[in-house]
């Protein structure tokens, strides 16, 4: 507590000296916490948006992804992503309006960036956040290829991944409720 | 295999008659004796220091089906054995996607950044110094009540409506923290992220944050680990998955982040193959908890029908109960106080004549919305939605007094 108080006072003093009291005060009205600098939070700032914001450097190919998938993913998702103890990842295109819809990366997911974001933050299930960024690009490329979305020689990176056209990109609509009237 | 029938109170057969012991049973018991617990001293104080239920109680959360991954699963609250509206902390439902992390609160941090003037890193010691609030609210998983396609006569209300609990949540209003960091005018959404192995993330529009709390306490004590210890987001009335547990980061942005959980999961597939997205609100719903699936009524006579009603859009204004499969409805008594976005207990005295009876309830909230029938729900949304089932639910009392779910 004492050390934090001293450091906060020092931060404030720096601001007053270099920026003046009216601008760039790093703390809010309760004077609690410390500034979240980009360097301090880099390891946690891992979200990726559909426009590509947040995608890291690195790249991965379908072929590299096949190797990563076999070693780290296939035990739960099946050798070809057909599903096992964990979700099916491949196929199902054209089934969403049927009695037995099959929701997969290929049939349902609207953004390829979401695949990268999710694999990087939560997979593999037995060791989350253990893949390198290039491995995540590679396994994303492999899954998109298994779904017929990118060719066998595809290499994905921060520029190419957001440009991948997902089949169900237009399949989502906003909440339409309440969707029934009181009888 | 259906569970063996249980009495209305406790788990012991000798307590089965608490609400309906027959004259014959009383005679068989004979004159009252002075039991041993009245003739010797009981155990002393603080044994144990943190008290536990009576050894005669056997309540437990449980999963509906055996999960493939115990860390990515759910357990549900045994409403068929609970009273009132507050869920004991050890029985609050669970839904995890990467297990329950063991977080040292001294090392936990909350980052608030993105489109803000003053991005901050906060400790738990920082957070408890902000002005705080305590509010009673329900929390319901949007996957509660798996009735779109399947039904199982053996289901209890724990199986059908157990991904629902209610507690007093204490913490800092999210609005207070957003003022602290200074949200920029161009910000319109935020991303909330957990520190668990799923690093669970959801996007929320700033317009959906009414009453949002950064909660660190639940029914007076620190959050249970299963509920996000030491810090969770709590969003009253919205689908449970949005109330990110083990909260480590909030990022302000100008559009949704389109995470896995708000695209491939927690979206509602319609008959035309499109999926409704950002379906946050838990609409008005109710269920009878006594008598309910698995209960056994001992004999004809006086009983109390009792249940729970709730709405993510505000207060419950009325609950009607039918004992004839919806041919006629009677208003139930609502237990005061009736709070917004909180469980409301309803009750109705009933005399069971010993014949078949189909018991149902339907709730109305302050917006005038009334809980729909299953037929109305399916007509509007088909049967592939998975989430947000809030149809009228029924329990069939058979001539012998057994109680089973019916579609």
C-alpha cells in the first residue's frame, strides 16, 4: 500500500511537471489503480476483431496446420475435424435450415478471425495459450481448408485472415424479440 | 432410469408425512416419545467454524448428463428441495468452459482499457475502496430448460430449470468504474474477458449495462470459486454467460468483437437457417417447484403449490396456476417484496382429490409480456434455437401421487 501510494504520487508529479495539471492525468476521480500501459498489459491484450485489429505478426500454412492439428487437436476433434469428444469442426454447409442443423466452423462461423481468437485464447483444451501465433495461423488455415474455404496452398497472416470469405457471413440477424403477443 | 420418488421435505422416508401424514400412519407411530436429542446436550459452538447443513439433508448440484469434459460442463440447482428465493451459495448453478481456476486474490488484476481516457490496472484492494452496492438478482443460463426438442419424464425441476439461481450480489457498479477510466465518446461496445482457461469473452453494447455490477461478494461472503472468485461481471436480467466470471479485462471499443461465444454459441437458430445474435434478455418465465418431477404425494388432501417466477425485463406482476392442464387458471399469491430481475416465490393452496392433475404456471411481467405456451414458442422460433426456452411447463400428478414431467 505504502509503495503504491508513493508510486502514484510519483506518477502524478511526473504529469504535473511534463503535462501540466489540466491534461493527461492518468488516474480517475477516486485516484485508485495504476496506468495500464500497452507494455504492461500486452500478454493479456489478445482479442482479435473481424477487421483484423489485434492480429499479431506471424503466418501459417495449411500444411503446417495439418501437423499442428494432428498433434494437438485431433484427439478430441477427430483426425479430419469430424468431431469426437469435442465439437465437430468440419462440414454441415447447407444444413442450417434443416431439421438437423450441423453447426461447424465451415457451416456456421461468420468470421475467420474468430477462429484465430478462440484457438489462441482457449485451445488446445489441455494446454490453452500454449500455441505460437504462427501455429494458430496454421491450424486456422488447415481448418478453413478442411471446410473448402481456402485452397491447399493457402498461407494465412494478419493481412489475409480477415479477408477470408466465410460461407455464413450473412447468416446472423439482431435479436427480434419479443416475437409473440400476449394471447 | 427414473430417480426414486422423494417426499416433499427432506430425504428420509420417516419425514415423508410432514405435509400429509395419514391418520393411519400417526396411529402406527403411537404416542410421542421424548427423543434422545432432548435428553442430552448437543454439540458445542463452532463445530465446525463455518457451519454446514444438517446431516439429514443431502442436497447437491448435479449435471443433467455425464459431461465429456468435467471442466466444460454445468451443474444445476435442486429447486425441488429449496424454499424462498435465495439460493444457498454452495447450491448456485455452475457453468464453466475451462474449469474453475484457483485464483489468488492478491495476484488478481482487472484491466480496463481501449477507448478510454485513463486505462487502468486495478487490484482487488483497489476495487473494494470504490463505492459499492448490494442487489438481489436471479442469474439464468440461456441454455436452461432443454425443451426445444427433447423431453424426459424422469426429469426433475433441477434437470429442467436448475441452471437458475438467485443471490444478493455486492460490488462496484460498472458505471462507477467506467467513469473512473473516462469512456471516450466514440465507444459503443465493450469486451469482458475472464482469467480462466477458456479466457471467456463476450461483447456488450454500452446500452445493455443497466444495473451492471463488478461483483466480489455473493450472499454476504466473497464469491465462491465457481461463481468467479475473486471478481465477476454481473448483468441483471441478461443471459448468464454474459456475466463473465474471474473477470480480468474490460476493453472499450466501437463495435462488437464477434467472439466464439457470441457467434457459434449463444445464438439462436431460426427455421430459415439464420441465427439471432445478441439475444441477451431472459424473458418472463415461471415453474412450479412443489410438487414437481420426482415428488411423491402420500395421500389426497391439503398441499401448497409453490414455484418461482422471474423476468429479465423487470418485476413479475402476476402468476397464474392451472391444475387441469390449462383449462382454467387461478392467480397465485406473490411473496413480497417483488423485486426487479429477481426470483419471485408464488404460492397457491391446493386440495388434491387423488385423481390425475396437470399442474402448470404462467408468469406476466411489468411490460405486460406473458410467458408463452410451448406451441407459441415453436411457432415463432422452430425447434433449433437451443437457448432461451421460456415456455409454460407442466407436471403430471398421477392417481397414485407420483409426479412426472409431461411435455
